[in-house]
């Protein structure tokens, strides 16, 4: 277990980061994210979505992303690479960058390492990500190598552009956090802190090929970043391949820098990745599945639309301490969902985020008390047991 010190607060790891695609974690208010019940210390913003709408000029004019959305805690922005990659046939990748059609208005757009860094600098999250290219989960070694080499060239360009932008900020004195750095107590250290400007993380690619993953990690570390992420998992490969890649790569990642697994996964996946050495996670599952009527519980997934819950007076999860489980029954939540009431998605999202964040809190406690192996076994057994 570790502590990640950012300019906007301290984050205990392992940590789960709710995804705030368009500057909002869908279906939940910021007050709830900040409450003691959820206590999300860091959320994600998606560069691709925010860049297309409302656009960087608008966000800049509103004082940056934190100011614009009213969130004072830490944020991480992705590079836009993955979203553009997910557009599939609508995009064209060249050495220079990626050309694609906007999903908003069909306009032809172009994203490159340099543009991604410019956008992320303007968004001003605590952590920015290098612009990468993702190979499909079942890519051949040759395809995955081509993609990995491109990602490495883009990583170098990302770092160069990022450093230039950061030095302009420092020189112009426009970064209040860097100004505060000079007043920081040099004795207060002890935990590795991220830079008080923005931090930049590099991304390891290589699909399901261990030789490529190792080479990608080695060469990304050579370029040098503030943290390292494993990208390109949960994109169509078998789950066993995903866990094997994490098991092989995570322990080789620099021990003094955060290790971030991008876009994964279920609560069971998070526990398995923590066991293999990962510190940071993000995933849309708790929010997206919540909107689609699915709850994550201590005994596995529960689909609220099922007829078996029509007069079920129990909470979603009797072992969950969240405010939704305190107040509402499965029967009511099912009624809301089937009636298309927006509160249905809101309540399921709230419970799901509470469940993910509480799972990570329990992981940290278990690690602290030297009980993680027991915790992992019991949690996994229980989650597979179902509600019968
Ligand atoms: Zn709950």
C-alpha cells in the first residue's frame, strides 16, 4: 500500500478512480463523490470528449477543468488515444497522429501526441497520459509490435511536448501550485510525491505478447515518466491472458512510481490486479452498468430487471453500508428502472460506486494489517456464491 501525493490532496493506494467522461461522473453529484460514504479522491476526465465538446477554448475561458466542473480534488485525463481507437473504421492512423470523424457533428478531426498534450495541459488535471495506440486484444505478434513501436515514438513526442508546455507554465508563473512548491516544507517528505505541476504517465502496450510487453515497459521507462500504466487490456483478449500479462508486467514496473491499470475491470479483477502489484484503476463498469440496471454486490452481479425482485423487500446487498441499501428495496429499485425513472440509474450508480470504493478501502485495510491473502480468498469465494 502506498500514498500518492498530488497538488490537490493525498490519495491512498490502491485506488479506484470513477470515470467522468464529459466532466461528469454520469448519474451522481459531486457532493456524493466527496462524501465520507464514497470519498472518491480522484476522478477521470476524457480528453477526447471534452476536446470535442464543449471544447478547450470554453474550458480555458471558464478557468480550467476543475473550476469549470466544480471539483477541487485530483483528476486524471486520458490522452484521447483509446477513444479514437474505439471509433474503429471511422479513424485513420498515420505516423503523425490519428484522423477521425467526430461522433458529435461528423467533422474531420486530427489528434496527435502534441495536440493531446496541449489539450491536457489546458484541462490541467494532476495526471496526464501519453498519447498511445492500442492493438486489438488478439493482435498477432507482428501487428502488436508495429503498434508498440508507434506508441514508443509517440511516447517520446508526448514527453517532449509536455515538458515544453510545463516549462512555459513555470516560466510565466501561471501555475499556482508550482509557486507554492517553493514554500513546501522540505522535511515533510517520506512518500513519493508527484510533481506540483502536472505529472505525465507513460503507457505500456504489446497486447497479449509477453516479449513485447516487457520490451515496451523497458523502453517506456528509458524515456522516463512520473508513473506507468498498462494499457490495451480488456479489449477482447481472454481474461486469463489479461491476468497473465498483469502478473508478468506489474512486478517489473518501477517500484517507486505509481502503477496504473487502465480501463479494468470488475471488483474481482481489481483484487487480482492488486495481488499482482497494481496501484491505480479506472473503469466505467459501476456507472455504465448501474444505468443499465445492473448492481455489483458482495455476492456477484444482480440484474434489477429480473422478475424475481418484484416484491423483494431486501436491499441490493445486505452487506453494503451505502445510503441506497439503507433506504431502498430491490422491489422499488426494480420499479424505478422498469418505469424509466431517472432515479433508478442514479441510485444503482450510487450503490455501485460505493461498492467499488468500499472494496478498495477494505483492500487497503487488509494490506495494512497483513491480511490481504485472507481477504482475497474470502472476497472471491463470497462474490462467486450468488444470491440464490
Ligand atoms: Zn449499497
